[in-house]
């Protein structure tokens, strides 16, 4: 790849890696994608969203919602990874 083919995103990602902020940027991006895919109602009932080392942890206020999201966990992970452009979310833990 020559320098003319590189986008601003390439340089931003490179800069974040050099400053050891790539994990923080990934956390923000994962949270943004989750909120978009889950929808307003589910996001409002989500008490906690945490991402670290490929694991997304989600805490819900209602037991029925926890049960439903447990069933939808694999589908959500797959859609998120498609949106993120790779195997970013390896596991989703719901509690």
C-alpha cells in the first residue's frame, strides 16, 4: 500500500495504537454499534455496557429482557462483528 492509498482512518488507527489508546477506541466503537443495533427501548433498559479484551458485558434491568437477550446473543454478536469489520466481539456475557 502506498501513501496515496491510505485514508485518514488508517492514520488515526495507527496513532491510537502508538498512544496505547486502541482499546479505548474499540470500546467506544463497540458501544456505539450496540446502541444502534439494539434500539432505543433495549438501550434504555440496559444498565451497563462494558467491553474489554473481546468480551462485551451487558447488564439489564428486567429478567425477561435478560432472558430474551440471552437467546439473541449469538445473532447480536454476529451483526456487531459485521458492522465492526472483523471478529472484534468474541463473546457476549449477559447478567
